[in-house]
C-alpha cells in the first residue's frame, strides 16, 4: 500500500518534471558558467518543489507549529552536537588545530554536561563551532567546486560538495553508535525534519527577494560556499567574469 | 511679551540652528564606519522600541527603512552593478525605472527580514582604511543569543562629500552579485524592458505564497 502510494508520487513527480517550467520561466540553456547542467538541474529543482512541497515542507511546518520552542532547541542542539563530531574529523583533515581543539572541547562539554548535546553549554561559554564539512575540506585542499548540482530533497550542491555528502554519510556518528536500525532510522528522520525546519525562514526570504528562485538560490549557495572555503577572508577582486 | 522671554527663545532658536549646522558638517565628514554604526543603531533602536513594528506592521517597518536607511544607499550604483553589461545599453529612462524597481524590491525584502529578526545586537569590527580611500568595507557581526553570529559587511563608496553603501554582504553572500545571474537571464530573454516588467510584477504582488500547496 505504502509502496503503491510512493510509486504514484514518483509518477506525479516525473510528470511534473516533464511538464517542467510551469512555475518558472527558465531561460534557454545555461545562465552561468558554474552551472553547465542547468536544464537538468532545473528539472531536478521542479522535482524538489513537488516532493518537498507535498511532503517534507508540510512536515517541517507542522513540526515547528506543534513543538514547544525549548524542545525544538534541544533537538537542534542534539543534532548539532553530532555535526560537531563530523566537524572534528574535518578539522583534522584540514590540519586546523585551533578548530579541532574547539570542536573537541565542544563535543566533550556538550555531551557530558549538556545532557548528550541537548544543551549547548559550549556556545554559551563562547566556544565557537568550527562547522566544517567534507565539501569544505576538499575545497581547502584545492579541489575545485565542479559543476553546480541541484539535488531533490537535499537542495543546492556541487559535484565537490555532493561527494562530501557521501563521505559524510559514512562519518555520521549515529551509524556507529546506534546499533538498532529502526531507532537509528527514526533519529535520521527527526534529524532531517530539524534540518528542513531550519530552512523555512530563509525560504520565505528567497520567495520575497527572488524573481527566479532557482538562480537566486544557486548564486547564494555558490557565494556562501566559496566564502566558507576562504574562511571568511575577503573575496579576490571580482571573481564574476 | 516679556523681553527676557523673547531673548531666551531667540537663543534657543539660535542654538538649534547652530546644532543643525554642526551636525550637518559632522555628517558630511563622518567616517564610513561611524556612519554604519550610527545608522544601524538608529534603525535597531526604532525597530526595538516602536510598538507598531513590534506588532509586525510591515508598512511601518518599510517607512522607517525608507526614511532612515535608504538615504545612505547608492541605489543607482547597486542597480548598475547588478544589471552588469546591460546597464550601458539601457536608456536613461529605463535606468531610472530599473533603479526605482530594484530599490522597492530591496526595501520590501529587507523589511520582511526585519519581521523575523529582532532580538539581535550588532558588533562592529575594527575598521581601517587609507585616509584617501574612496571605496571601503565596514565589517559588522549580528550576534544572536545561542546561535552562530552572522557576518554583515557593507561596501561603501564616496559620493561627493558623503559615504553611501552600494553592497551588503551577508555571510559571504553579496546582494548585488546574487542578482546578477538573475538580471542577466531576464535581459537575455526579454531585454531591459522584460527585466523592468518582471521586477514591477514582483513588486506589485504580495509576498508570494509558496508554490505547490
């Protein structure tokens, strides 16, 4: 039954993708040299809009509406603590001892005194999150971002950052610590809803600001990632053409 | 009227006039970092204390931004940068319309952002620039309790005697750059007029509801 519903949803999605561009008026071909697969990505963007709009976004909205703020914060902190573990791995790969120290301190403090990460004591104490992922590590190693990719459900990415996500899936602490598969999957689910809920506000802003959300999100993502790879240093003069 | 009263009120008027002149002069020579700080604190103060804004009145927020913030932005330069190559092909009338529409869009967007973020403080990073510089970046940071800070940088240029901002860079994302692809694509498919039209359509509508309900 569930499978049939899923199949039907996929069919709707495929139709929407084929009919593409009902919502937006995509210009022909590529509009940026960073996005050689633009027609494909736009189709994936439309798929995302359908799947997300029918499924993940309403769940995230319901979650935000129904969950008391302190609990939301606790859940968010819990998953951020897990992210901090992944960040430690990347700090070491980047040989960034300063960040490695901070992130290790954070995970220890928050895991032990913050009830398994639910309370972010480290931030209150002023220990900044390193917030490093594999895509950033690859970038700092000098690997170029590669073509832009829009991945349904996940969102904007690049070939480099997408590869980072695969590496990340292997590095996820949940997959090592939680042995019981159903429990682990539930945790993954909650983690994803929390992640999706974080984007709700930003999304409102994009709706307000952008004529063509696809290009707007693309440029914002690429700018943001380049900035993070540079570690916040000023951009080299006029990188756009 | 008692002569003393006349004299004292005259004195008050004189003092007020002097104050006006002096602040005028002071503003003309105000350093860019001081300008950013003064205007930001001003706006933040109003946003935090105005009961209408606290109640989420977007028109009131827009009014405040129009009167307090907008005069310190060089919208013409922003628009020219965002439009890119197409700018020189546009007629003066088209340029005027582009600036007007882009300004409206930015102020609207910004006022909606203000509905979401209120409990923030701003920290100002140390600023240095050559005394003769005509193009500077002022770095600030929005600090929110329990969350990672957000970097906000303002790029300012000297216009006559005044500094005016022409780009805002939020967490590494330049506002002007972010519109460039989008504007380019619009110009390619519908020309300058096409871009003006889509901007106007965007501004005419209410904040759009999310697609795919």
